């Protein structure tokens, strides 16, 4: 309805203009190179409009002819695309069939016909993997990494290749680039976190862990456990470097997050005792034993009073075991040789195993 109204208004405007020119014909005179022409304004306007429409029609005709001619650039581009997609589809079938020679030939043809399509490089890389050609694999992944649309995909492939060849530093740098491109990528966050842990870069690991937790890569309980372990590693490094205040602070933070991490509890107790805070050290060991008994905790418990007599040591052990009396470690005599402790553990397990009922219910 709106278009019809616009057409009517245009026709009315054209009719009004034609009538106005008819009422005011005017005279136009032109002289050029000894030639003289005289006409009315109406005729001149009609000739100009005819010239414009003729030019538009000629341009349209030339465009149609150039597009439909068999040797036109548009036709060549379409044929090139068709051949490239056909080769790509055939390469996919060859890859699924395991025909590495045919797959490599077809993917090379597809890359030549469709150089800007990321999928062609992906298929070519898979064909190179099938043919066990690392140089071509990296070349295609590098081509993907240079494109804006598939840079992340290329970096991920290069990380896998660098890992396979043992280039850990290069793989970590590439994974960091991938994380910069996709900050919420689950793969990138996990990969960079693993590299940071493997390189003992605890600060970077904690920073990536925080991002991963916000992105939902790690659930809160798991992230809490990871953070506690990383803080303990930082505390160990600080202790080895002689920075006791930082080591004590980091170990306490680790124990707050993971009271069942026996090495962290033992380290915190040792540092607290060195700082003259024996009571706090005892509380930490007792809480750690309640969360998860461990021989390291018993060793740290004995270290709090190394010179006490035997009967006091026995009472100290009873106090510690009372925090978790149901645990198997609380029933084992200390100190004891490892083979003896293992025998007692297996004996306790067999004793707890339910007996089979005899035939007839007796």
C-alpha cells in the first residue's frame, strides 16, 4: 500500500512538472563551432532524460554480457569454486577410507583452488597426518593461524604438534596466544594451566586458575583444591629461599583451603613452631589429623616435643589419634617398619571383610 502511494505521488509530480514546462516552454539557444541550435526547454529536458536512460540501459546490457560470457571473470571464479568444493568433498571421502595418497592429492588441489577457505587447510593437515608428513602439517596449521577467521584453530593444531615434538616452551607460548584470542576457551584455559603447573610457574598457574574458575572450567571444590596445592608449592619455594614470613603465610592459606593436605599442614606446623607459636602448630596438626591422618602429621606432632619422656609421648599420640579414632592410621603402632605396617593394614582389611554364609544358613 505504501509503495502504491509512493508511485502515485511520483506520477502526480511528473505530470505537474510536465504541465509546468508546457505552460513555460522557454527558449534555449546554443552556438558551438559555427553551429547554432535553438529549441524549447521542454524538448531539452526530454532529450537529457532520454540520454540518461539510454546510458543506464547500455551499462546494464554490458554487465549482463560480461557476466554471462563463458570467459568472464565471474564465470571463471564460479567454476573454480565448484571444482574446489568437489575436490574437498572427495578428499573427505578419501580420508574416511584411509587412502592417504588420494586424500593428499585432492586436498592439495582444494588448497590450490580455495586458498582462503580454512576448511581446506584443516583437511590438508589431516591428510598430512595420515601420510606422516610433519612439515606439511605445520605448514597448513601456520596458514590457518595467519587467517583471521581460523587463527585459534591453527594455534591449537600447532600446540599439538609442538607437544608431540617435545617443544614445551613453544607449545606454551602458542597456547598463551590461543588463550588471548579466546579467553573463555575451555581447552585453552586447561592447556595453559597444565603448562604453568608443569613449568612450576605457580603464580601464572594461580592467575589462570582464577580465570578458569570464573569461566566455569573448574568447579569450585576442584578449584579450591588446586589453589590450596599451588599455595603449598609457593610456600615450599619461599621456605627454600629463606623467606619464612611468606612461607608461613602461604602455608597457612594452603591449610585453610585444604586441611587434608598433610604436607602443607606439616610445613605450617614447622614454621609456626619456628616462630614460637607452638599452640597454633598443635591446633593445625590436630585439625589436619581429623581431616585426614598421615605419617607426616605424626612426625610433625612428635617434633613439637622431641625431648619429652616416653609416657608423655604416648599420651601425645593418644591425644592425636582421638581426633580421628575410626581411621586405620589411628590404630597402627608408631613408629614401625614399613613392612610391618603394611602387614597390619592388610590384616585389618581382611578382618573387616564380611564372612561368607555357610551352606544351609549355618
